[in-house]
C-alpha cells in the first residue's frame, strides 16, 4: 500500500541547496491510466538504468502499488506502447527532518523537478506508514498547495491530459 501526500511547489520558494541532495533521473510513461500501469526508467549518476513496471489502483491518499523490475529491452519496448506524454524529471531525496508518527521512521521529501514538456512544474511527495500519519503531517513553509486528492495532478493525469490550469502554484 502506498500512502503519500503530494504538494505543488513554487520554484521561487525551493530551498537554495536542493541540488546538493541525492538525486536520480526519471523517465516514465503510461500504458494504462485508470488503473495505472506505468513503465519507468530511473538512473542515478553513472549507474546502469533500471526499468520498473508499476501497477497502481485508483486512489488519492492511499492505494495499492506493485513494482516489478523488467529487463532494459522490455522496458524500452514498453515505452513505445505508452499513451500520452512521456514525463521526464529529476527526483531529489531531501530529509524531511521529522518522523512518521506511526512508525518513527525518518520521512523523506521526494522533490520532483520536471523537464521537457513540463519544465517549470515542481512537486513534492512524502510517503507515510499510515493514513493517520499522512493526515497529521505539517509540511514545511516552502510547500505549496496540497493536491493529493485533486484530480488532474497525478503523473498519470499529466501524461494523459497535460498540465491542469495552474495559475497559482503556491
């Protein structure tokens, strides 16, 4: 089960040092959108890329998620079967400085800085160990609007429909 909250981020409010944190390049496309069947290529530094097929059911705050690593040739073939826009972004892993209230695990902010067609878009996602922990989380001041439960802001929706009408990212 994936339990996460997603926030829009105004690029002008990003921490100045965000690029100093560990990061990986992500390229992802969607074979299906509802439920979601995604292929993702992820690469950190000079390491070999990994290809991961992910199934996610419909949902906002919490949903079933299954990940399976696939060979590179299969991953590349699956990209040719994707519907909609291919999403490219860099994900920075930033310590949140707080713990999950149910497990005591240190939380991590996954800061996604989009490239290509979605250049300028920035999301922050935080994964939790329980719905109660997710609901009780107080985001840092630099986070913008919570879009967890708002249709149109999932990566699947971005891929299928492009950017929703965002006039105020914060």
